[in-house]
């Protein structure tokens, strides 16, 4: 959106009556307009490439289903670890009696 705005500003400057009166100013504004149009086309290419790459990476999940399964297993294991870690912390805070020590060791 910024590059589109810059192109609009440069086009508006180019159509300004001051450009007709001063050839030096016209040359500078024309150069500015050309630069803004190039920048806009470059930005559009980057956006299109980014969209294409984003579409390609989404396809990898179907090519490598084992990766998705590994990620899901890791997330599940991490949740289990956090749950058990909170239990350990709870037992460590309690008084050190026989049953608590047995559960803590377990």
C-alpha cells in the first residue's frame, strides 16, 4: 500500500502545473516517478514470490506426513512433561512423609 501511495504522489507531482513551468523540476519529478514505479513493481514481485513460497511450504506437510506426526508427538510429550513436572513440584512442597516420598519417587 505504501508503494502504491508513493506512485500516486509521484504521478500527482508529475501532473502539477509547476512541472510545465520549470524543466529542471520536471526532470527531477520524472526521475522520482520512474523510481517509484520501479519500486512498486519490485515490491509486487516480492509479494508474489512470498505468496508462492507460502503455498509451497503448505504442500510439504502432505509430502512428509511423518514430520507432522513427530511434531504432534512432541507436543503431546511436552504437555505430559509439564503436567508431571507440576505434580513433582506439588509433592516437593508438601511435608516429607512416607507416602509423599513414595509418590515423589514414582
